[in-house]
């Protein structure tokens, strides 16, 4: 026999269903991976930089690159993104000469890209935005800020850009690459980035991730020795003395060589020389 439903019971049921639907609408959906929320804000107004950003990438494209950069960077640095609630990319006006910056407070990171830079950039704007996002995404997860050599931190950001196969930023000068190889290993230029690729290819495949992990507790000159068991200064000297193909040619889109190939060729040559030196002892 079919039982009749009391009107009051039916009303209570409808209230329950409506309440549940409302709860679903207003409650935040928690991802199983706890990935940070990604947002893009364009505060460039009607500037030339704004037009350049909209024409070459736009909000949807930038959000897609943010997602790719987040996945790539956290995997390369071996860090978890679960502790970060939100990452915001802002196209805004920055101080003159500054192309991009990153600020992380608590569990939120804000990446700013200069609209002036985008408006004045001569070249592939899309690739430049991608490169800046990857560099600044690295800065959102890097340790040692204020303790480790600033050149090393800059070099790590450029290392990630290099590993992602993206061309150098507008500040890259061919002569600077040659000159910087004559300075310290943590000079912070693309020479440092190429050297880090060499260290990973020849000695420790996750060198950058390991040193970033150690920098969470500050900075100590012995970190490199602890990881490699070798003098990083000696390795830098040997690497910097070896011939290097032109980094500019290696970054030409559609060219024969990629930046990673350039670093790998140097790595192989130096590894052979290093082994020969050991065998002569």
C-alpha cells in the first residue's frame, strides 16, 4: 500500500533540498590536489602595454600559462603547491627599468608584469610574457630570499626559464654572457643558469631542487659541497674556460639548437675533461 506524504513533511523535504542546493552553490570546491586558485588582473588601462597584452595573450591565455608554469616549476623544484591558496598575475605599472616582480605574503603570491615593458618590447611578446611568468613563478617558490646570494636566486629563475625552452629576456646581451663567465658562479646571469644545467646534467640531476630545499633554513657556503662533494668554484672555473656556442643562436625560435642543447654539449665536453683529469692522477 502506498503511504500518503503529509504536507508538512513534503514542505520540510523541499526546504532541505533547497538548503542543500544553496550550500553547494556557496561552498568552495576543494580540489583533491589542493592546487592554488589562479587569477589574472589587467590594470594597464588603455595603455600600449595593455593592447600588447590583450592582442598577444589575453586573460585566458595568461591563466593557461600560469597553470603550466605552476606545474612545471613545482615539479622542477620538488615543492608542493598545496600550501599556497592563490596566485595572481597582474599587468600593471612598475618602476622604470623593472620588467616584473613577485611578492609572496602568507599563502598568496602576486606576480606583476610591467605594462611599460610589454608596450616597448621589440620581439615575440607572447614568448616574452611566457618567459616572465616562468621566472616569476620560480620566485614564488624559491627559498633563501634575503640570505642566499641574490645572483644565485636570479640564476635559478633564469635556469627554470632555460629548462622550459623559453628565450632570454630583454636584458640579455651576448657580450654579458662571455663577461659573466669570468666572474663568480653565482653572478646571476644566464651564465649561472647554463652552469646550473651543467651541474644537473653532469653531477646531480636535482641539484637546484636540493639547494633550494637547504636554503629554507638560510644560507651556508658549504651547501654546494654537501650536495656535490666537489668544489663548485673549481667546477665553475673549468666550465667557464670551455668554449660555449653562442647563446643567442641557440635561442632562435625554430633554430637548430635549443638552450638546453647548448648546455648539454658543454656538459659532455667538460665531463670528458674532468674524467681524463681524474685518470691522470
